[in-house]
């Protein structure tokens, strides 16, 4: 069992066994500072809370999807998604689901996801550009969008799942559009 000791600084006593997604959910629930937790092959990753600009991009996208016909339970900011069994899970910045999941669900199954979106931050560049797309593609998630927001207007890179030259699932379709321009129209088809 994971034990959390909330004080001025968060202290966590980790179990002597490999962490599970249930342990990560327990850590996140006890964290009063808003950190996000991910588990990759039993290794715990801790991300600082997002900055205001990052959260504004997420809010704009949620509002855009909702005002364009996506039901409340189908567009989720910062959900958990199971990548591999009990040992790997991520927290994308936004997820669009195929169908609603039960209200108490913490770790959404990949087959329930149509789209995951990551908003790149300085501390997450490698994860968002390299590792996460490979994991999401491997899990069979059809669409991956990455929002780049450094040095200029925010740009959304839209990727579609395909099969690469080695027969592996990869995001091979790519289109780039300015975030402001994307938000002027309707969302592209995700089916």
C-alpha cells in the first residue's frame, strides 16, 4: 500500500512492490498541489501543474468540441488512460471518447478513446513529441493532436493512425493548423 504524508512538503512512502495504476490514482487523490501522475512500465512520473496558458488551450478545445455537438461525457480534460495493463497509464491534456464511461472511471481503456491531445510544455517536450505518440499509437488510439505553443502562435499538429513500413501502428498522417484557425470551424471527423 502507498502511504501519503501530507505536510508542508508531500512525502510518499512507496511500496516494495511494483506500482500499479491503482497506486497512482491514490497518490493523485491525496496530492493537494495538483501534480499529475503517470505510470510507465511501473515507473512513476510526476508532472507539475500546468501553467495558465496551457490550461487556457485545454479549456478552449473543450469548449470548441462541446459547442460543436460533442456530448458532455465525451470530452474530458486531463483524464487517465490505461496504456498497458496495470503497469502503464498516461494523463493526456484532453481526450475525446467514442462513448461515455461510468462516472467513477479513473483509467479509461484505449478502445474507448477516439482522440488524445497533448499541449507541449518545456518540461514535457520529449514525452509529448516522441514517447506518448508511440504509446498511444501502439494502444490503437486513432487520433493524436499535439499543440505547440512556443515562439509564435499556437499550432496544432493533427496525426492519424496508420501502419508504417514495418507493419507497426504509427501516427503517419499529419496536418498542421494554427489553433485560432482550427477553432473557427467545426472539428474534423474523428471516426
